[in-house]
C-alpha cells in the first residue's frame, strides 16, 4: 500500500472527495438555474399565447368593424344615389312645369297683344266709319234738320259699335 504514502494519491483522493461534495452543490445550482430558466420560458410562452389570443381577438374585432364600415359606406352611397335620382326627377318635373308656365304666359301675352291690336283696329275702324259717315251725312244733308240728325246718329253710332 505504498500508494497511500504518495502525495499525488492523496491529492487525487481529496480532489475526488471535493468533487463529490462540491459536485452536488454545483449540480444543484445548475439544476436550479435550468429550472428557473425553464419556468421563465414557460411564463414567456404563456404570455405569448395570451398576447396571441388578444391579437387574434383584436384582429377579428377590427375586421368586423371594417366590414361594418364597408356595409355602412355602401348603404350611404346607395341612399345618396336614391336621393340624387329623386332630386333629378324633381328638378325635371319642376323644369317641365316652369317651361309650361312660361309657355302659357307667352301665349297669354300673345293673346293679350292680339286682343289689344284687334281692339285698336276696331276702335280705329269705328272712328274712321264715324268720320266717314259724318262726312257723307254732312255732304248729303243740308240745313238745320241735317245737323240734328247727324248729331243724333253720331251719338247713337258710338254706343252701338262698341
């Protein structure tokens, strides 16, 4: 047993004992570090899953809002088109009515001018007829009786012709 007297043997034995004692502590520390790291990774994974679920919910909510907005925009456009068509029809009706009124007014003015022209022509014709009758009667009638008849006829003629 000579190897027991050798210092290198005792160094080797003490090294093995040191490794046995310290190895347990080192292994425990390594295991503890690995366990902590595993727990942190699990927490991070759970947080990532939770965030992923929230993100999917938000995405679904925004897609729904986008669809609702698109539907509402379509409805607004449809309503605007219907109102524009209604306004167009109303404007066409109003224009037709306004043109009809203007045409009636123009026809009324023409009829008035025509009636006025006819009245003026009649008035001038009556005046000319009276003047002509006066001249004829003055030329054919002489004396005091003629003057009275002429005056009487002239007075009656105006009321009968108008």
